[in-house]
C-alpha cells in the first residue's frame, strides 16, 4: 500500500501531476476504459489498456532517471522487475475502480478543480494556475481536459475507498510499546579486545608443509581473477577540448544567455502553506506563535510534506503580497497569512541567499572550458556515424586510430581493475565484462559524451597463483588466522572464569597447560544504545551483547578480523514517557500502523479481485513488453 500511495498515481496523473509534485495518492492507472491498442487484462468490467500499461512503465523509468540521474534502459527495467511491479499496481487499481463504480463512489467538480489548480506543475511564474500551461501539457500527452479531469476524479474515488478501508486502523499499543522499548533499551556492558601481545607466547612460525596445505585449502584467497585482454578505441570530449577554438564574442553571448546564473538578486528559500479561509490560517499562525505546533506539523495535518509546499529559491517579486514581510526577516521564521491566488497562506522562510554578481571577466575561464567541452561533445556526436560506417566496412580498431581522432589502447581487464582511464567509465566496464570473441566491434556511448569500441583478444581464466609466488601472502594469512584462533581460545577461557565467578584460573587442558591464563581487563561502557554501540567497536559486538539474556553473561565475538570479550552488567528499560522517547514512539507507531494498513489493504484488494474476477491477456502483455524502450 505504501508503494501505491507514494508511486501509484494514475498513469496520466503520475506522469503529468505526480512528477510535477502534486500530492495525490492514487494507484497507477487512468480511468480505465481500454485503448485503441488493446487491453492487457481486466478486473470485472474495468479493462486495463495497453497504452495505460506502457505509460506507467515509462513513468517508472522516468522516475528512476529523475532520482539517479541515469537513464534506465529497457533491459534494466526488465531485470529490476518493473513490468511486474506495474502490472501488480494496475490490476490493484482496476479492482478498486471496479468496486468504486459498483458502490457509486465519486467526487464532485470542486474536488477535481482543487487538485488540478493546486498542482505546481500547472502553475505559472507567479504561483497561480496557468490555463495555457495546463492545456499545453495535456496536448503534449494527447489528452483533452475532460479526459484528464475524469482521470483525477476516479483517482480520488479510489483514494476514498482506501481511506475507508484503512483510515481507522492503528498499531496495537502493546506491539508499539514492546517495539519502542526494544529499540530504546540501554545496557551497561564491559568489554575487551584481545590482541596478540596478550598471548602467553607468540604464534610460532609454521613449517612449509603447513603453509602449502593452507594455500591449497584456501585457494579462493590466492586465485587470480579472470583476465580479459581487450583492445579498445575511444574518443572523449577532453581529448578534443584543446583543439576547439572559441572567440570572445561567442563567450560573451554564452554569458548573456546564462546571465541568470551570474547575476541574481537577493533570494529566500520559502515554503508556502495554503488554507481554506482566513480564519483557519489565523488559527494556525496563533498555534505557531504559542509554540503549540511547528510549521511542519501544520503541513502534516493537511496531508502534506514540506517538499510538497516548497517554493524553492524566490525573489521578493515572486511572493506577491507576502514579499516585503518575508524579505524583512533577518533569520528563519514564519509570516502571514497573506492572500494568494490559491487562498490565504503562511510563508516559512528557511534561508537567505545573498545576491550573485559575477562579471564576465571572472566567469570566462569556466565558460570557455564548458563551451569547449560542449562543442567537443557535438563534434563527437557528428562524427560517430562515420566511426560506425568504418567499422561496418571492415575497419579494425587500429584503422580507426589511423583514420579518425579516436585513440587505440589495450587493457588487461578484471573485476579488480582500478577505475582509471577508460576503466573509470561504467559503460566500458559493463561491456568489457560481457564481451565475447564473437562480438564485432561497434560504437558505444560514454557518460561524458565520448564513444568507444572494443575487441576481446584473449580470456585468461581464473587460476590458483603458485605457492612460491604468494608465499609471503600465505604466511600473513595463516598467521592472522592462527592468532585469531588462539585469541578466541584465550577469550573462551576467560569467559568460563568470569561466568563461574571464580578467582582461580580454569583448569588447563593439554594444549594450554604450559602457559598461564592472561589477565584480561574489561573496560566499562555504560548506557550503551542498540543502534549507536560502543565507539571503535564493530557493530557485531554490540549486537551480540544485546542478545545476552541476564547480567553476568558473556560472549566471545570475532568481528572484522578482531576478537572481543563482552559482558552484560545491567539492562536499563526504556522510559517511553520521557521527552526523548516521544519521536521514537511516534515513528514506531507510524511504521507499525503503515505495516498493518498495508496488510489490510492488500487483503482487501485481493478480495476485490477474487470477487470481481481477473482476466489476464498474456499475449498482449508480451507484445507490450516488446515495445518497452
């Protein structure tokens, strides 16, 4: 349900409004009515059009690109299960739509108007609804206003069903308190790290046969990775940048074209919270002034996050009537209410941005470098078809280096190859890892606008490195392992002594009779928290300490190649009424409530699908998947 609420706006709403920061909470579909290109299936009488399916997949891929800055390919989308995720969301939404129609659930024109006009993506520079922009966006998507507004209406109807099913559900208090108590429990511990100098005698050097046996038994540690000997030709913008000529006039034109970057008035980082009427806005401001609520809490009460109401960097003119008051603030604060096109609003100023005044003389070096790189990218783009034609005509990579600006090189590539040179590019590493001797060289793109082609010359399979070449590495590895073994044995002896509360040393066995037990001093660590642990001590050690049941229990823990002895001295139950516990309890409540609601909602959707019946058109889905680009 969380993924439905956060990602699954109706296909059109997701593309046009979700990505434009409108806070609907729909489910990943339009008002289903089929499409000219057929349907991938249906729930009851509600059909899911192929176009709806492809739009939803496209929006998922665009969302990935927006979050990561990298384009998602069709292959990556399939590997990550995007089609299956979208199908699940679409069929869930179709079940809700079918049920909403059966029940006659809908919303009025006023609710639709409020959602459409409140969408930041449809607002002009002044922050008000821009009908021309609205129509342009819909026209680009091939939609009429009536179609889109009906999509919004049905999205709201589905939300009404969701709220009706899960709105009154909350986490059980006992589960909440047990979980929060577990998270906030503190413990008094005592611990020590055992080191080689605490052993009674140093670890003896092994003989050659022992080392050879260790080398054979732990071959994976001493095996060279597969080596792929590759010849490549490549060309990057940096290789051409110095050859690009740019006159001062062109740079001044570029400076003027980007003048907003170099000349900016004083600005403010502002969030705007709109209310239905002046009385509601005044009441909210009074609560703020009295310290009864924060600005974020006021937004949350209206079902909004701060990101939903963030106006970003604004000038005084951008803020209309609120501008003078906001710019009069010398430190973060809230002013208002002030009238806006959307209604009375409070404005929260979070940061002051000084004016920017960078003259051409200061900017020209950076502009020259950027312009040269941009020109070099365009030159490579223009020449890339020529490179492809040469390869298609039988030219070798070495021929490319002779006849074009491309440079040829070779590399012995493996998973351990450092990320420098051409191996610094992920596109090259991926191609190099999958290249076969049957692949013909072709032109591929690099992230910076460069291109490359490559050829596999030889594959050297993984092989155990001969003992005589790694003897010192084997000796180091064996010594470290033997040291840890002896330290763990020593720690176990001390553990037995501590737990038996005996002052005498434990009886020595045949392997330790020749040496006395070393004295291990435990350092106290009071009020240790589960998630912060002990400074300088691996988290696995703290985790082991929190698994101990009763004071006096000890544990020997090997973590990160180190050996520790840790003892539980006392357990301190969390005080869930303390001020510092409030946000934790609230967070636990939200997460558990979301989990319970998710389970309930999933069961509800499945019941609807079982009641209304699900039809799946596998052939249409396969055909649609083949069109994913």
